[in-house]
C-alpha cells in the first residue's frame, strides 16, 4: 500500500489536473494559457507514478 503522504500528493496532483481541465473548458484560452504548462507537468507526473 502507498505511503499516506504519497497518496495525498497524488490526490492533490489529480485535483489540479481535473480543475485545470474544467478551467480550460469554461474560460477563454488566452486567459487559461498559463495553466497549461503546469497541467502537462502534473499529467506526466501522474503517468510516471502509474507506471
């Protein structure tokens, strides 16, 4: 089983990814553009954690 702090980190990253996708869908792209690089970083981190 995963360490509790590790699980909390994964949940925070997942929450950021979900909220970023919602923001990208709801606001204009030029406003949400600064969120995209961090979204990609968290997506890659979650993918590496999964594998």
